[in-house]
C-alpha cells in the first residue's frame, strides 16, 4: 500500500536587511526544518528577499506550484520581547522602501484587492491557548506596513487565507534558535491542530490569483 500523503507546511524567513546580516527569522526557519513539526507533516523552508517584487514572485511560486496545506511566515520585530501572532494583513499604505530602494506599485499589494485580509486561523484563541501552556505570545492585528505585512497579504490572497504570520524578536535571548525554535514548533503544532478542525471555506473573491506588481 502507498503511504499516506504528508501535509506540506511551508515556513519562510527573510534574508538579510539593514543591520540584520543574520536574520533570526530565517535562522528559525532552518531550525524548524531540522526539528520537524509532527508526524504526517513535511516542512519546506523558503528564504524571502526583502524586496517587494521578488517577494511577490516567491509567494506566487509557493502557492501555484508547491501548494502547501499552510504557509507560516516568520519575520523580525525589532524591540519585541515576545512572539507576536498576526491576524490581519493590509493591502494599502506601503511607502517604506525595500532593500532595492523600491515601493510596490501604487503602494499596495494587490490592485483591486480587499483593503485587508484575515487568516482563517484564529490567532486570538491560539494566543490564549498558548499562554495557557506558558508561552510568551501576544495577538496583533497590525503587521507593520512593510515587507512582513506585504508578504502576509499576498500569501493570504494567493493561498485562500491559509497562511499565518509570526513576528519574532530580532535580538535578545528569545531570538536564539535553541530557545526560539522549540517555541515556534509548539505554536505551529497548535496552529495545525486548529486547522484540522476548520470547516469554513474562503470566499470566491479571495481565491482569485493576484496580479503582479
């Protein structure tokens, strides 16, 4: 008999930018690949450039070719002392330039797209559950209007809202892979359990592929 097909989970982190020559989000993604998540799942990791146009190309490739069960995007939050679970991504207001000195066309992710998109994953209830397990996590609805927010919106758009964004500290004790990776592993395992119980479907408008910018 053929073995059952594994759930494919894509985990992304960002490449170097500004003073962060070693980006803790990408180091964490590599650690999760090595550690794994749960039986019956496979982890695929992708490094995302800190460039609006290149990031959108990578996300289109993930959702149109790799077709994961869920994409979990990791990004750094300078100054943060805990892990932040993001619920919402915004389409407009991207005026901060990327590492190439560019902004997205018309300062938005997807022309004609919804003003904001929410993940199908309930981050508020997930944060509450994880706090009960002793993890230092908080819930957020503002991913920052830079590459993190941009990547999250595009992934939610391409992936029928089957994406999550997790902000991690850029420095400090929690940013160390040996401490951060086990906590992210527990978070993503809980996220997958929540997804297993979901029965809602995204609306047709959210299933339409994004146009390139």
